[in-house]
C-alpha cells in the first residue's frame, strides 16, 4: 500500500481536473501534500509503536508470519529504495 501511495504521489503530475500524466516535476501544492502525508504517516507509525515491548515487536502469530518489527524494517528498506528510484 505504501508503494502504491508513493508512486501515486511522486510518479504523476496533475493535469486538468481528473487526469494525471507522468512527469518529472511536482507542483508546489503536490510537493506540500506529499511531504505532509509522509510526515503524518511516519508520526502515526511511531505513535502506534510507542510502548510496545521487545517481545511484542518480535511476536509472530505463526513461524511463516512477519512480526511487527519485520514489517517496520520492510517499510524502512522499501522507503529507502523508493526514494532512490524516484
């Protein structure tokens, strides 16, 4: 979901009322929206993680399932990759 949001925000520029096209630049409005959205989602994730113990962060519902820590690490690695790609 994060990947789709980043690509939607950074991969398109607005043209007209409802059409998007690929472009190399963002308007100031688009950039401000993207930065605000990313800051809000980052702050929300940090708030959600506050107070969790190491056991809670590492807990897996099954051996083949990801823990919260695994998910957060994946988000951080993917975000870094996406920023380099963009």
